[in-house]
């Protein structure tokens, strides 16, 4: 992980503001979901990308019955039918 050199204070509700330059660089727009991950003693923010419920892939994922499934898993399931 590469340090960016930006320090922000958290407000009373635990909120921080991501600098506009970072939001623009990572294409994070207002109202879009952000995923919060914990890795050891690090907190990581990522643009949310739905993952396949079966294989956790984020490539070619579509929603089906309120769950996500990727094209590869759809093809694999269809081969059993």
C-alpha cells in the first residue's frame, strides 16, 4: 500500500472526507457505494463491485434473484442441465 500523504480529521459521527483529487482519480462519485475492508490493522476503502456468490469473481457479474452470479458460473451451471 502506497501512502498518499493526506491527513484528515474524523468528525463526531466518524465521517471523513476523501479529497476531491482521490475521488476523481479512483472514479468514486457521490452516492456510489464504497466497501470498507479490514486487513490486519489497516482499514481499506474500495469502490464497491458486486462479487459472484459462488466464486467471488468481480468480472461479468449480473444480479439474479437479489444475488450476484458471474458468466462463468452461469455457464458451469448450465452444463449440468
